[in-house]
C-alpha cells in the first residue's frame, strides 16, 4: 500500500527517509530511487543523506516524467530510448508541419499569426508553445488526446487537426505517455506478482504536484513494491477545502448571504497554495497509510508568527466578533 509521510518541516521528512534507508538497506547493487522535482532538491537531499549515513552513493534522483518513461522501457516491450512525443521532439516536428498545415482549412488562426513571410524564429516560438501545450495534455488531459486519435473522430479545432498530423506516421497506438500509461496500468492489473522491472522500493520526496494519472499509477504499483510519498504540508489540519477571499466573495454575490461555511484559513495559504491544495486533495482520495511528523512553529519572530497562523489555519484578519459567528 502507498504510504504518505506528512510534515511541515523538510528536515523531518529527510530524517525519516534516511532512517528508512538505514533500517532496511537495499542490496548493494540495487539503486535507491528518489523522485524529486528539481536538481536543487536532489543536491540538498544527497548532502543530507551523506551527513546522516557518512556516505551517499548509488541513489538515483529522476524527475517524475523521466522516471515514468524509464519505467515504460523496463516493464513494457519495444519502447524506444527517446520518446517521439517529448517536448523537444514535438517542437521540431511541429516546426516542420506548420508551413503545410497553415495552408489548410481550419488553420486560419495559425496562418494569421505566422503571416505571409516565413519567419523561422516566430515559427519556432509557436511550435515550442504548442509542444508545451500538447505535453500538458498528455499528462493532464489524456482523454482529449485519445478522442483526437480515434479513426472517426470529429476534429473540432486546429490543435486536434495538428495532433492528427503529428501521429499520422506513428504506430497504432502511438507510443506516447497517455497510451503507454494505459498499457502499463492494464499490465499491472493483470499481474499477480511483482513484474520484473518494478523497483523494490520507491520514494517520492518533496513533490508539490503530480498529474492524477501518475498518482493513480503509483497507487497501483504500491501493490507490488514499497512506495513512500514524503509530503510537505503547511498544516496538520485539513486544508484541502480552503477558499480564498475572492472565491468567498463570489459565493456571497450568488447567494446574497455571508458564506461562513467556506473556510478561508490563512489568506496566504488559501490564495497561493492552490497547486499544493489540489495535490493534497488528490492524495486524500487515494487509499494510503499515513504518518504525521509535525512540529508547531515557534512565535519568536515575524516569520514564526506567519508560519504558526498558517499551521493553525488561522485568518488574522478576522475580528473577534466575526470569529465568534463562525
């Protein structure tokens, strides 16, 4: 089963990870896999582990998407080393397609943007932005991609038509993340024992957001291997339903009544923590074992006061009378 370790202190999360490695070490020739979201975090974490153990070696720190592609290659047959649907690869393929596609019906908006002169810098910039959007669709809207690839699909706009051109010469189904995730998920559901290629243990550390399809895959993988998600949470309380003042004001305009049931919590957390809040909600919707390692921030300085208010989900702008109404 997936295990989630919650804490408001990155040092405590790192200490818990190091303790797990020390109490149950892997075989010498088997690498520890710790999924992170930045090089800075991997560097900091490797230094912390080295300080804790005296040495840090044979540890891989892949990014989420890079690890998923490596997992495809280890578990599924005949997967290429490089994806034809990586952001870089798609950028250059779209760059080549744009001059032809912009002359076709449905691409009037693209043709108007590119103009009559073929400005390669402008065309490359547009190709890069489109590739970035397609990359996001593969992770967050795979249902759109699958609908566009159907043989009898009605293509409602130029993006769908361009995707059809992009996959025309690819094998069916195309070897991109949306389709490969379906294949891997089906394979894991059919498996009764740990498939060859899955790690014995996997850590996901300090990630602030994951595509829902990735989290679903990790939950499924947790049937066969130990997966621990180390989640940095600003509060020990439930903060998945916090509403910022703008959203609360919209509710007041709709109903004509003060929406006291909509908790704003701390305004910084409610307005700036949207991505983490959505990920927190995703985690709560998954079956998992939880462990909490929280420490209450001390009010020794201004930053400590702010951290404590966020930790307590307290809105300092509320008057005593208004809080009494709540």
